[in-house]
């Protein structure tokens, strides 16, 4: 009986929190993109290698928002519309761009404003702490972004608290670790200019399948 009551109270509390933040920030919906605030650039070549078939793109959003649960969900948002091709959601281990949890739960965290150009690198728990995911998923996002934006002119990088090997890697890019925004501390952010990039290798199925079929 106690467990049932505990679950009921937790459900009631979570619903109340959800409604509270719906009142502040509104609901997130799948709508047509308003290109007044958005610039999307295609990346056709990296180091003179043709990558057109992977359809890599970089999005730049004026007053764009990012929300993450720091596990398997990242949402890129413009005017309360989710930009699904740049958002990230795993369900039972499979990539699913059409069922991001913000569509049902909203953005139940107070947002933090960052003044400047901010690149979203955060992906999920694995990408934050695992060396292979860092090397295969996160570092390529920097390389893709650098095709259209000078990394030195990006003010913030939305990721997580850095490990030593990550700090060593960022030195190679001349990126100061002080520019890192901890996505665990700030689950919901808004930036003057928000940058995000399509995933470098996770196109469908599971992350394990994708890492077994990496682009050369």
C-alpha cells in the first residue's frame, strides 16, 4: 500500500511540475520551421573528402533553445518547435527522431540564458563519459561545425563536465575548457545564437550498429 501511495504521489508531483513549466514556457510541438530565425548550411566536404551522401548539416538559430535529460534525450528548439533532424532521442536503444520526450513532457527545468554563440555537443550519458563515444560521436561534431564556423569564435560549448582526456582533445582544437557549459547543471538553455549539427554516424537503428558501420 505504501509503495502504491508513493508512486501515486510521485506521479502527481511530476504532473504538477509539468503543468507549472507548461505555463511558463508552453508546449513543444512539431511544426514547420520558421526560417526567419534559422540558417541551415550543408557540409559537402571534410578535408577534401566528399561527404554529401551523409547529408551533414549545421543549424544556427537566433534565440534557440536546447533541453536535455542528460541520458538519452536532447531537443533543439526554435519558437517552441522541435527541430527533429538536429535533436536526439533513443527509445529502447533505438534512434527515434519523431518521439522526443519534450513533445509530451515539455521543458521542465528553468532555462539559463547564455549571451553569445553556443554549440550543442551534448548527446547522452555515453557521449559524456565514454572515450569511444567522445572520439566517434562528439569530436566529429567539432570537425563538421568547423567547416562553416571558426571554433575560436564560438563562445560556449554545451556538453558536460570534462574528463582529462576530453581536456587534452580540446587543446588540439585550441578550445578553452572554461567555455564548456555543463549540461548536467543546466538542462535547459537559450542562447543568442544556438548552433547544432546532425549526428556524424547515428543515422538509424542502434548506436552499436552505427559504430559498426562508421563512415570512412
